[in-house]
C-alpha cells in the first residue's frame, strides 16, 4: 500500500531539490530523482512539487536571495499567479531584465514577446503517428487536444500530428503509448522532422540521434521504408533509442556509435543528413528555467565550435543533390546563424535551400529558420538546410 506523504513535507522536498541542484546536477534531474525516491507521493503532489521548483527558477530574477528558500518559493508562486492573471502588468523591459541573464539579451536576437512566453508554464506536446492526430486525441479522451483542430478555430498554424496534453493521467502507462501510437515530443522538434521531409525508400543519417526522438519521426514519415543510420557518441542513449524503436515498430534504422570525428562509421552516401547538434539549449528556457542560470557565454562559444566540426565532418557523406539539415534547440546567434554562415563559406559545394516555417506559412521561405516559442508554442529552435550541388 502507498504510504502517504503529509502535505507539510512538500515544501521541504522543494527546498531539498533547490539545494541539491547545480550546474553539474540540473534541477530537472534532481527533481526526477527526488520524486522517485521520496516514496508515497500522489501524482498531484509530484506535480505540485515540480511546479514549485520550476516557478522558483522561472522567477528567480525577482527574488530576494537573503530570504529562506521556502519564502522565496512562496513569492515565486505568487508572481506566477499574478503573471497568469495579468501579464500586462509586467513590462517587456522588466521581463527582459529579470527573466534571463544579461548576456542572453545580447546573444539572442530577442523578439519582443519572447520573454513573456518563457515566463509562462510550458505545454506538454505529443506527436501522433503520421495522419493520426485527430484519431489519437479522441482515443486519449479528456485532456488531449488535437492542435490543428484548435488552431483552425483561431486561424493559427500548427503541425498536423501534434497534440497538447492537459490531462492528469500517466501517459507512459497508456495502452496507446505502449503500442507506439504516440511519442512525447516538443512541437518544434516535430517541425524539424517535417522540414527534413524524408521520402519512403530514401537513405538518411540522423547523426546526433540521442534517444531517437527524430529518428522515430523520420522513420514514420518514411513509412518504415528505406534506411536511417542513427548515430550518437553516447551508447546509453542509443540503448534507449532501441527500446523506443521497438515500441514504435520502427525497423528501418541501424544504430551505430560515432564520436563526431572525421572517421565516419559508414561509407554510405545519403539523401539526407540531419545534424541535431548538441547545443546550449537556450531555446528550452521556458521548460527548463534552471538552465538560464547555469548556462554561460563560454558554453555557447564551445558548443558553436562543436557544431561547426560536426557539420564539416558529416558533409562528405551527403550525396550530390542530397540535403544537409542543421538543427539546434538554441537561439544564440554564435551557435545558430554564425555556424550556418561559417559552413556556407567553407563549403561552396553546398547551396542554402529555402524553407517555409510551418508556423508562419505567409513568411517568405528562408534557408535559416528561427522557430520562436511565441510562434510554435514549443521550444525555440533554429534550422538551416543546404543542398549538395
Ligand atoms: C540535441 S541532442 C539530440 C536529440 C535527438 N536528436 C532527439 O531528437 O531526441 C544532441 C546529441 O548529440 C550527442 N553528441 C554530443 N556531442 C557529440 C559529438 N561530438 N558527436 C556525436 N554526438 C554528439 C549527444 O550525446 C546528444 O545525444
């Protein structure tokens, strides 16, 4: 039988997470571990603890650090409530000055409403199998919203198979999840898969495949036909990819370790190569507010250099006529547009290929797309595409 944790222990658990979180141990990882080991927490209590921890980091720029952590958390929750009720009371200047570190305002070409969006709670996005968004929303029932149906009412644009989940059930236990009918995947990441636009029968390389979020999407778009090489330098991530692929009935992939160096793990030439590169993650600051205070401009510079190297190393594997896609969940200029510009300069055999934003279809197609949270409703991402001449 579940042991019940008294309500008054919840603030202590919140304070414990905050005390243990650091640059080396991000708050979301500490939180997961704390919830797992605390014992006896109900789902509602876990949600309450998570909400308090994230509110603390989201509103940290407003807090008096001399106060006890519990008082700061109370104040952060109060600010979150006030912001949800009347966002217009917070000026853009105030938000930019307090919501993110000063270096970010210089590095990120911040759009006016970005700071307001990252102060609100993020949406949980699901990706249904190709063409199944509406059906899946009906099957999941209460709390599942087919984004396209909702957007049609307001005249906005979104992706066909994206769902918002506002329900309270444990999604990992749903039979539809066990049957591979959906993945939990941010909508901007879903956009990257669609922008790759792989065709059934083609050969693709997902060079930084990680746990396979985009590999699975590419496979679904290819109707499981053709082949995807999925590589990463972290073996444990590829192990997770294999588990997820089994559940999603994805068979047309081959997982391989690759350290990102010049020596490629295959001789194949590809119709498409996706480099979903390691990055500073500034685009995830709504979902992951602790990272606002642990990421540094040095991280941005170092990761930009890694991204440049990865692009240069995969380039020879793209077939003439094939496409190279570079995506990152950051909006920092040194990583995104500067890396794309450097690649174009050093690789004249690759021509930038224009893309239309799925969220702003009336904007002119561009070879560099900034997917801002205020347009997509998800993480901020940057995507650049080239075609090999
Ligand atoms: C943004 S994550 C990929 C996320 C994944 N594509 C998805 O959609 O789930 C970046 C990945 O790059 C991998 N990585 C980091 N440095 C690398 C390197 N030098 N060479 C190859 N992979 C690297 C990391 O292990 C991580 O899995």
